């Protein structure tokens, strides 16, 4: 089907070029700037922040479709400023001489005239002297008139898109639009922790507070920590690492969560450039790469990070929504994010997130049970219990069965935060006693991480030593798999695995990493093939090598089902304490769970 577009033609039948009127221009601009109520809220709140507001209140009705009101205590505008503020490309943020030196949220001068072209806009403001008010309805301005206001500015937008009713059909439900508005306020609240934010739903005439964040005090990190606890919750701040790194004139600040606090989606990833919330694929890719070898591909890190750069090195004038940026040196920004986060994660040592213990407690906690008469202990049982507690019980033969072992055992103390091994359960779980509780360790996952870190350290320092096989192991593969492995042969040789073609689609294994001891060559190659297929051709060589090392580590680690002697278990605990990132396995799962005595007592109803 052909789409026929009507044309304006002159006498000769030729299309005529005409200048659009101001109202049409504003409505076209509004289509880029104001996509939905959340877009309008973002523009108005950013204007309030640029005005130096210390507190901002946002009132919303019907998801923002019928009312958006933003009240601030900023510097305000005079009566002469109001008509100019509703003119396109009129702004106090820049003088137009240098579009690369932008130090404010807004700078285009499009938001207010765009909103006034598609809704009923009223601005009341006071800078000095008396307050003034102006209205704009479908781009038609009213005369400026006196108003009552103590300070700051109140911008009220009613009946959004009444002038372009077709846009209303594309809006979602009131609840969905309100959620989008809330997310905008949350992001801006994290960008400006010293500013107070309040979001209220005034639908139906009753104000209901949906979000509130009071101004945070202290230095940058203290204020941000308090604000993140308010916005994201204590679980995030309790398990987040402080990030503060600088390189090549760029600085990265914020908080990044431990790998074991990973999420099922990227919903808790908030990135800012010079305090501006952005959605930049390169930055999000760098965040993902920093957690490459501590998270599985179906898990996502949580982080709130602000990249600070000279405005001359960042172009924010990419799109009217200002959510995209362009870096003059993107590789420098990416490298800083990756190295800063890796350094922070390494500095965390063996630490795992506190939510792991909370989840364990929830799994342990039984359903409330009713006590029936038949469940009560019998009289003989009560008598035996009383005997156990009697002063003479210690001398009875039965007491020997309950006496603790007399041999010397490792002691749990502050120097050994993972405690002393006391038992191995089901040939996989090490139970250790700490100074304040117990630790349960997954022996296979923990040792896999330790082997992986050893491989990485050895590869970086001296290269991974290889051991030649007396008889090469021949592995038959499909032609595609054989070609993929042989293409990766140079990278595999760096990690001690030497491969050669052996005719047809067979591959010969000549050398294996010495640190792994005896391995099943075919199983190792098939695991590496899976990793190469997952990582794809877009991964950097370093990332591919780390991924291969991770797969190799699994083949050299203690397997589930193997019995361990006490000295072996304690050696594993001591190495975990000394090894960075040992709190999670190569796939981001916790290697141990810690329960305090307080937690254990709660399980038994003693707290």
C-alpha cells in the first residue's frame, strides 16, 4: 500500500516551501522533549535544580495526565523573565558561545515552550520584589499579572496533550505513568543527595506521599550513602563498596555492590555523567565487564556511579532528552570504570553480602506449628532431661557420650574470620565455628574460586606453566568446533593448553596447565567450546582468557563428594581469607554463608 502525503502546491502545481507558525514548531519540538508525563517531570525538576533549589515538591494527579505541579525554593524569576522563559531557545544556562561547556541540566530552552504548546501551563515565580504569574495554553500567552508567593517557583501543568489528543492514546495506565515519574525522581534524588525531594499523588483531592528524601548532610560520600539508603534500601548500602578513582583527568565516584548482591535484571544500575542521569551503552557495558569473572551471564551487578569529566570532553548535546552522551575519549572512560570497580571488588577480600545469611535464615525458618498434647514430652523423657541437668550427671557413664573431645583443636578468633573447621557434612559442606557464630562453606565452589585466582595470578606473573603429555590426547570434534578451538589456540597456549590439528576434525592436546594436575582433556575442551560460544567474537582477548581460566579452574578444584581431613578444611578456610573475591564462586554464587549466634538463637525462638 502506498502512503500518499498531501502537499501544499502553488499555481504551477509545484510544492511550496512555507514557514511553520510558532505553535506548530513548538508542538513538533514537544514531540521530542515531552514523550510522556515522566519526561515533563524530568524537565521541570531539572530546571528547579539549575535554579539552586534546596527542596523540591512534585504533585501528580492521574499519572501526570491531568496535573503536574513542581514547587521549588530556588532563585526564581522576575516578571520580565516570565514571557522570555516561554520563548523557544531562551535560557539562562548558556550564552551560546560554547556548546561543549555545559555545566547545567538544561541548556536548550525548549522545555517550557514545548510544555505550553501541548498543555495548560502556569508559572508563578518570585525572585525579588513581588511575585508574578503567567499562563500559556496551546502556545497562547496571557499577560503577566501579580501573584502571591514567598519564594522560588511553582510550575503547574494541567491537561497534558490536550492540544495534541492523538498523543494521549499512546500513554499507558495511570499507575504505569506514575511508576515512570517515580523512577525519574529517584534518579534525580541520587544525583543530588543534598537536595530534598517529595513526590505526592494528589488524585481525588487527597495528597498521598509516594516518595520522600530529606536533604542529606556530610561530605559527598556520607550524603550519597544516606541518600542511597533512603532510595535503594539498607540492603544495598550494607553490601556496597565505596568507589573513588581518578585517571587521565576522569574521576569515578559512587558505590558498587558485592557480586553476591547481584540482581536478576539491570534495574539497580544507575549511571551519571557530571551528575546527569544517562543511558549510555558504553558505560553499562563497562560496568558489566568489570564484573565479568564474578557473575554469571543471567545476573546483573548493582551500582550507583558518577563519572566526572571536564565538560569539554563530553558532548551532552546529542538528543533533546539529554539521556545520551558522547565522550571524546571513550576508551579512557571505559578503562577507568573497569579498573576502579575491579580494584574495589578485590579490596573487599573474602567478604560476601549480608543478604546471603538473611536468605539462609528464611530458608531455615519453619512454618508456625501448633502444639498438640501428644507432642509434649513424656514423663520418662522429662526425667532423663532432669538427670542430665543434675549435679551428679558429670560422673555418670552416660556423660562420656556427651563430653567434648579433649584433643587440641583450632580456635576461632578475630585473626581467622572464617573460623575453625568443626565438621564436613554430606562430603560437600564445611561447618566452621567463628568467634561470633558459624560459617557453612561450599567446598567445591570455594576451591574453584581459589584455583581460578591462582591461575590468573600465575598467568599475570610468569605465565601458566604447562606439562607435556607423554601420549597426546586425541579428541574428535565437529568441523565447526575444531576450527573454533584452533582459532583460539594462541590464546589457549598463553594459559598452558597446547593444541594441534590431528587430521580431519580431530584435535591433539599436547600440553595442559600444570596447576590442574591430571584432567579429562575431552571434558575440558568441550567446556572451553561452551565458553567461546557464550562469549562470542566481541569479547576482548583478556576477557576470553579469563573465561577459559574460569572453566579450567572447575577441573582442578575439590569435587563435591570428597571427604576432607580437618587440616585440609582449615587450610581451605585460611586461603579463602587471604584471597580476594573468594566470597563468591566464578559464577557469582556465594561460597559461604555466615550465621551469627544472634541469628541462630532467633531460629530457635530464643530472641
